[in-house]
C-alpha cells in the first residue's frame, strides 16, 4: 500500500496483498486526527478499491465518500478532458485507470493537503503509480494473489509491488517472508531507496476493538510510521509528530466495513470480512475462532 498527496513533490503510495485498504484508512484517520488538533492537514483525500455498496466510496474527502452529484461532476469533467485529448478510442483508460484519474482530478479540484492512494493489484504498472516523487510508500504483507497477472512466483509478485518505490521517498514494509523481503530489499537498493521493516508498536491501546484481530495491530503500526514521516516532511515545524491524543482519536475514528467487522443483530452476531485469498482466509478464520471463544453462548 502507499500513501500519497496529489502534488508530485508531496505524495506517497501503498501496495501489498492483504491489509492495503485498512492501512490506508488508518493513515487517513491518524492524519485527520492530527489535523483536527493542529490545523494540518486541514483536508485529506483517500482513494481505495474496491467499494462495497457504491462507487463513490472509492474517493473520499475527510473520510466521507463523495456526494453522488459531486462524483458525477468530476467523472464528467474527467471524461470530457479525455475525449478532447484521445484520438483513438482504444487508447481510452479502462475502468480502474479511469477511476484513478477521477481521484487525481477530485483531489486537485478539492484542494486537499494530502492524499492517500491504495494501489489496485500490482505496483510497477499500476494506474496509481504515476506520482514521480511521493512523500512515502509502504508495503503490506505480500502473499500469492493475482498470480496470472503478477506471478508465476511470489518473488514476481514482490517485484511488482516494489514498483511503487521512488528515489527520494521514504519506504516502509510490514514483516515479510524471507523470499519476499529479499526482493523488496534488492529493488529498494536498485532505486536508491532506504527501506525499513516495521514491527508492531508496543504502546498501542490494548483494548481497542478497532485494533482487532492481531493483524490490525501490524497494519496500524505501519500506518503510524507512514503518518509520522509524512508529518516530518510536510507539516509546519511545530506540528511534525503524532501525539498520544492523535493516536487514540485516530483509533477511535477507524471504521472499515466488511473487514473484520462484527454486527450485532438481536441474539445473533454476524462476522463480516471480504477474505478472497489464502492469507486473508487464514486471518479471517483465526479472527472468527478467537472472537467466538470470547462470546457467551
């Protein structure tokens, strides 16, 4: 996954197999909490995929999905601009490429102070990977997924994900399998990027439901590292770090439907997660088993 702002000199981006969207949301919550306390950033942009209910969920300002009318206007403006500049219809962007363009257009028009872009399924050739100088990039846990497009091996997948690394931009990664870590380190060296692997922070709120299951602690720790680097490089000098208040408020503000979500329905509890690959299914099963044991039947 990666975090980024819309300006070429003020951007970033995350990639990975599992936890990209949630990590991006954690970053937004932390930086928005910091902005509410200090005034920077005053306005955040967040681009993620896929959506659960409506396409507008993919493009958010201060975590709120775009209003349908505003979304329609920016889609129309982007489409008209493409029509006037594209002679061959076959050169027109596909669905995800188009939505990425709409998000860039939206964040520029809305004047956000920073924007976070979740990559789609790859990295090197992803439609979001067009920011020449992001502030910071990050990689969530990598496993075998989209193997037809990114494989055939997990090393190939890692090569694609590391395509978001940019010279001059800080780079972070969650702990990875040895084979994956080796590829990430090699690509970072090729791009003259300093890559740091992030472990779980020891000072996080232990009882926060927003940080369950355990994998969420890792996603949040990665988001915290990304957020602090962004603030160090772009915030006013007296506002360059997350406070304990920002962290608590950011955790409390986090809500990512369909990802490790519990819904009470009378005497029933529904456990909802959009697991769609091996690593996701394993984490989802562990979460369900652990949560079930804690319930009183």
